[in-house]
């Protein structure tokens, strides 16, 4: 299900990246590029660049980058195909109907029908809240101090007391029973026939990040159980991969995401101006949801209930956030139970202050752990220190572990050396971490050898994009096979083929990678920072060193393959000759 490459390229060429991005971000021309504040992370100094000549964007702060398709995918949370269609519509390019197999046609038709019936149900619930029969629901929301504007923004509604209103309405619109049950809007039993899934409940439409209604949550009015009822999982509704409020939070640009437990917490915070708030959908926080949050923030602030269940949920979420590489902090809501209650009693400014004071997640874990120990008893205190040491072993990066040992030692009045010895002891016993040791001299540790191999390859690709004429000077020495990273090799193959044909179109190369993460990495390959050198002699030496490093790394790589790969023998023989010649050759950049 893909559009032809020629058509994708036509759409890209008819959407100038500066024009498109300037519709989202304020950018100003500086030199040959445009700069502005990055829309993908919180920053005060512009590090977001847009190149008209390359038709690419790149943020030197967070690494976001790509062509016009990548930008739309990241900003609008579109798939590649959705981004192509969006930009085709913008440029007036007619796209052919995508060809589907019979099964795919049925699946797409079913998805469309489910989205359609959910949208109709949301409209119906919304109308009912404003009717005479929905006054109980409306008054409930007003008692919760929600404004009419907020009620409208979140599309809140009401399911009537009678148990078949929605079914009758949707059937009158032509929707069949089977679709209503598949959408989770109705059920069937022998006694009552078709009946509504939700009744006598305030309704919260659940939307995906593109504002499409994919399910519902309902809060009962009265004593019926359960208090909150969610739609079952369907073809379009996966609770573990969606978050309530993300359709608004993803564009908040607050620099963090506030993760809550309930719908009302999210709504109360949005009403108070904290539009970065989201909540999981009636289930425990999942790795899928954490990965979803990674697209929009690097820091997540947990605003869970301050009771025992909330603390347990927060501790679990901290582990999940750490696994996907997100920084977690914990909000102290005491003396109140949840964000909604806190906001009503202390207001926006106090909540803002609590956000600033949010606790480092590791220290939150230690504080919760400390409750199980009597620190006035030496034996209990020793056990607590041992548990701290075990937890510190969880930091695999030496620098981070050292920093935490230092901070923990200071906070809990433990001797630094004593704590470090304890950590090293547990690390050695369990293999959880490499024992840390502070350098005895001021000499810095050498950088990562793997990065040392990658850097010249990145620099060479960027240099050739910046100065394509240099390709003719090195093509006899360097080929795509000299790029030892798989992605770099694919990019080099495409770039070298273009340069051989007298073309240079890095933005088109990015389009050939439909995965968003790959597009981001390819953009980085074309935007590696080159050293600013004024004299031609210095620039030529720097370029020569880069080419030499790429060739030397290639030779080392293929030499390591000897015995395992017969083709590596020829590569090594040719590589040695080329390296010897290259080391004696001056490369002019005239």
C-alpha cells in the first residue's frame, strides 16, 4: 500500500519546506538557512534549522530532522502515507486510489466505519448532555467546576438513563447491529436484545492523537458499578497504545508531559492551563504508552494519587519510563489526593510551584523504601543502606552511577567511599553493573571507540552534501561498501548514485526511508557539524583526514571478517592499495 516513488517526489517538490514549516514555527533567515525555536523540545535559544537548498530541517538540540514529510509526520503524528496525502492536498496533487487486496479493503472499510459510528455516538452524547434529559450529567460537571468551554473542548456528553437510546438512534442512521457491537457501543442478550453499553453516565470521548474518536469512558451517576466504564478494545481502540488528552497535549510544547490517573484530573489541569496533561485509559501505564510519550517529551512528571495505590502505580511507572529512556519525576500533591482536588483547593500557581519542585524519581523510590526501615535502629539502618546500594547498581552508565552515589551519600549522610564500596561489592556479586572507579588523574577517558568509527562516516556524508564537487576527487578511493554501518551504507549508495548522475537531492533520499526514526537518523547524517576552518589548506587537510579515517575503518572492518567471509579477502586487498595511495595523495578542494 504505497504511492509510486515518482509521485512521492512530485509531492515533496511542490511543498517547499520553508513554506510548510513557517506555517507551524516562526523561523528567520540567518545566512543560507532559517532558524527558530524547535517545536519538538523546549528551548530558549533557536537550534532548529531549515535549509531551503537541501529541503531539510534539523535541530542541533534534540536531533530531530528530516524532509518535509518527516516534519509533518512528527508534528501531526501522521504515518508516512498520511503525510504524503496531507501535503498532496496542500499542493493540489491528485493521488491515485491506493490499491488494496480484498482483505485489506475489508479491513480499511471496517476501520472507517468504526471511526464513523464512534463520531456519530459522540455527537449524540454531546447533544444529550445539553438536553433536558441530560441535566443530571451537566450539573455533575458544573459541580466539578468545569466551564462550558472546557466541556465543549473535550466533547463531554451524557448517556441517558434508558438503556437503548443510543442503539435506536444509531440504527435510525443506518448502522447495523453487528457494527454497534464491534464498536463496543452496544451489547446483545436473549432477555433484553440489543442494548446500550453505556447508560446513566457522563461520557468522555477518547480521541487518538489526530482527534478521531476511537472509544469512550463513562462515569456513572449513582451507585452502580463499575464507577468508570471504558469501551472494550476494538480494531481502532488499543488501551495500551493511547492516552487520554494526548490529542491536545502533543502540541503543548511545555517541555514535559504530566501523567495522571483519571480523566477528570486531565480535564481540570487543561482548564487551569496545564495542557500537557494526559492519563492512561483505565489500565496500568504500559511500555507502549511510554514509547508514545517519547515522541513529545523527554521528561514525564507523575501526578498520581497520593494514596497507597497511587504510590504503587507511580513506582511501577518510574520503571517503565526508565526502560524507554524517559526521565521521570514525581509530583507531591499532599495534603490532597489527586490533581483535581489540589487545583480546586490551592489553585494554578501552587500547582506550578509543585511542578518546579517535582522529586527526582530515584529519590522518590528511596523515600518510599525508607518507610519500611527504622533509621534509629543501627541494624535496620544498615539494611536500608544495603537496599540503596542494590538500587544504585541499576545504573549501567558509570558517570550516572557515580553522580547518584555522590548525591545519595550526601542526602542520607553516608560516607561516599563507604557507599561506593558497597555498590561495587553488590555489582561484583550480581554482575548488575561494572564497578565504578574515579580517575586518579585529570586525563579524560577516551571517547567511545564505536562512535570514533561512525563519526568520520557521518562527516564525509555531510561534506559531500555541502560540497558535491568533492565527490569526484575521492570516488576512486571510497565506495558505499566502505561505510560499515548498514544505514550509512544505504544512504551512501543512494547519494553516490545521484552524484554520479550529476544530481544532488538529499531530501529525496530521506523520502526513500518510510520509518520516522530512520528519516531522523538520515537527516542527522546530512547535518553533522563540520569544523569551521578558514584557510583552504586546513580544510583540505581536514577533508583528507576524514576520507582516510573512513578508508582505514573500512579496512579494519573487512580484515576482521577474514575467515568468515570469502568476499572480504578481495575487499581487504583492494582496500590496502587504496589506503596506501590515498595516504600519499593530496586532495584539492578547488
